[in-house]
C-alpha cells in the first residue's frame, strides 16, 4: 500500500511514520512531501492509495492541496491529520472532499482505529 504523507514538519512526518508502524501498518510504502505544492510535484511520479495530510503548511496548505487534488481524483482517500478540529473546519474539509479528519495529538492506537479502513 502506497501512502503520500504531507506535513511541513520533518519531525512530525517521522513521528507519524513511527506511529503508523506501531499501529500495525508496517507494510506501507511512504513518500513524504513538505507542503501541498511539493505533494503535487510528487504525484507526477507516484500514485498513492491514500493521502495523509496536515492542514496548516506554507506555500500550499492542506485544504488548497485537497481542492486541487480533487479536480482530478475523486476516489483516492484523503485524510487530514491536523490540529484543526473545530466543527466548521471539519465540515469545510469534508465539503472539499476529505474522507476523514484525525486530530493531533494522536497515539498509535488512535491511528489504528481511525485509519484501518484506509490502510488495510
């Protein structure tokens, strides 16, 4: 299973990869991007089965990336892993095409519960 992991924080990408392994998702091929623009560029050579993205990033934020991505792909699951957790932000994400919003902070157990439908 191929995952595109989009977060401007290198440390958070490492934490997320480690937590995914601890959650039992050790079979993942992960490609990292540091913002939406970088993710768009990576999609030129990589077709993920799921996208895990932060919301707040410089250059192109997660919501801008999601909207651009959905203009060409309506099927690939897109999950925000973010501190943006208000009802209005969650609604905005879903209306733009997100499949789920997972709040930070997270534990491996929370990731297993929240992401199993997309990563198994």
